[in-house]
């Protein structure tokens, strides 16, 4: 009998003490219900949690060897923790990536595996519905709507971290050297046969969202500037438009002067408006260029994406 495929579930964790007991129970139930499906591994990456998350994971690791803990030395961010988990689980036949908050139900994992076995190297868990409301829901809708139009590479707007990648795709991920990562974009960029599994996004099992508005905005900017040159092109288009309008205005007033048509003197309000408009365009341009330049600066420093404090088997 051939060996069972190894499926690793990679889950970044940051201050999820309230959610972890439910997460462990639901994952264990899936493992028990699918004993002949595959060999299970769950790699939980503690991203510098300040609560008892790491201690709870250690207790679970001691009780069930299918769970493993990788501790980072501090909070490096979700994308860095995800990269650490992907690197640690690299030898698996396939990796399922998901959040710890249980908004992405682990009960969908068997469907992801079935789609992978049917021939897809990348399986995206695509949201049929989602439970966020208010400002967060509006922000998500605006981001996906704008990003889909600005990106140089098309991506599924209703998919996020949740999904499965096969071994060939895993190896492709380890060829990316960049620090500012946008996982859904990278997953789309590498290609490979891809399919979707629809699911309904749930409420958090407990606790409060750990992704603050600031983190979400930074994540959105990483996605935009990593996969689109359109902001730079828009600066060029704006410059051409402003130059054209200035040239047209110069021709207009020169023609009136040549034809001896009386022209009213330019007022203070008009002058201030033009100066502020041009100054605003220039500052926006400097800001956009600065965003790209800052990311180039981070890349050329070649600092590690994360630092591991402790992994299975002892300290690093």
C-alpha cells in the first residue's frame, strides 16, 4: 500500500487564547473523521503573542503529536508568520493555509483536499458569503473592487489566505525573496492549475479581531504596490493632463492678446487654486514614489523575514 499523502495545516497565531481550544477541538474532529484520508500535521506559528497562546499550543503539542509549534522571537506580522509556517512544512505533499480565528471553517479542508486530488495544484477557498459588517465590510469591498481594477495581474476578489497549495506550488513559493508579501497575489502569480471551493465565512469563534485597521491598510498597500505599476502611470497621466491644460490656457490667453481682446487680470483666488493643485499633485507623486522606494530599500537590506525563537525539538 502506498504511503498516505502528508497534509500540513499552517496557521499563524497572534493573541488567540480565546479561540485556540475550539480550534484544537474542531481540527481534531476532522483528523478523527478522516483517518485514512492522509497523514495530518498542524503547524501553528506563534507570532509573538502576548497572551497564553503559546502556552496553550505547547500543551496541545504535548497531548497530540499531530500539532507542532514554531515560535517567532517577536511579532513580525501575519505574512511573515505564514512564510515561517510554509518553510517549516515545506516537505508536505500539500499545505492548507488558514487563519486561527475560525472565520474560515476547518470543516472545508476535506473539500480542499478532494479538489487537490482531482488535479488542482492550487485550491482557493472562495467566500460565498461573509459576516463582516460596518466599516470593515465596506473597507473589504472597496479594497477588492479597487484592487481588481488597479492590479496588473487578475485575482479572485473573494478569496484570501484560506486554501491549499500542492508541493510544486510550495517549492515555487520558496523562490520569492521579497519581504512585503501579499499571499493571495503571490498564489495567483505563480500559475499552476487552480480551482475554487465555495464556502460561507463565519463569525469569529471568540475574542476580538487581531488585524487592526492600520494593519489592514498596510496589507492593502502591500498588495497594491507589489502587483501594480498603475499608481506610477497615473502620475504620468496626471502630469500630461496638467501640462496640456497649462499649454491650452497659454495658447488661449496668447490668442486673446494677439487679437486685442481685453483679458481680465488673473485674480488671487485663481493663482492660489492653481498653486495648491499643482503642489498637491507633486506631493502625491512624491508619496507614491516614496512607497515604492521604501519597499525597494527594505528588499536591498536583505534582513530575514522572521526570526525563530523555538521550533519543535528545542530552541533554534
